[in-house]
C-alpha cells in the first residue's frame, strides 16, 4: 500500500513539474537577451501625427558604461504605407544633460525593385533600422530618446508602432 501511494505521489509530482515547465518555457524563450533594451509604442489610430512624439527611457548601470551599443529605430507598418522611406527626428538626452541633441534621419524602408526591406507577415512589416552604431553611454543613469516623424504627410498613415532598440555591440 505504501509503495502504491509513493508511486502515485511521484507520478503526480512529475506531471505537475511537466505542466509547470510547459507553461514557463514559452515565456523564457521570448525574454529579451541581456544587454538589449527595446520599447515600442502603438501609434494611435495607425496615423502618426507630427505632434505625437513618443519618448523611451533606457537605464544604463555602472557596469554597462564601458561597452559600446548600437541603436535602431523599430518601425511597424502595413503594406498600404505610401512611401519607400521615412524622415524622423530623434532627440537624445543623457543623465544630467541640460540640453538635448537632435538628429534627422532619412531611413529607407523599400526599393522599387525589391519591395519592403523589413520582415513581413501577411500585410504587416517590421524594420530595425540602424541609427547610431558603436556609441558609448559614459555615465550611469537614464537616457531618453524622443522620436518625431517629419514627413510631408501629416498624419502619416498606416504606421502601427514605433520604438527604439538599444543592444550591446558585438
């Protein structure tokens, strides 16, 4: 009788642990790797107005000030997006900075010959476009990025999400 009880308990424990692992494993596989920060913001109504300027904050710890980083614009749009490019202003402010610096970018999203450069699924495309490569964050603290679209069309239609990705350079 004790052997049967032990067998059932062991079997229940194995089933429980298997179910727990099956529930946790998908989330562990989708976690952001160390040294990577990415934040995306949904564009209201899929129409990016020039007044909508999302801000993303990135916290650098003491131990991360020695390594170089690459920054990317993350953009998702539908197939109905009307242009092969996007013009944006990215404003950057470091911890303790009294002034921010801005930089304008003309980023290519497609070519007439090959179509969209990003990855696509159905009619949605995602782009990770390099902004600055090999930059250093010399001081620990919060760094802020603000993104503004500066296209002639306002609002800019068929844009779903916009964001920043910062990853440790390899």
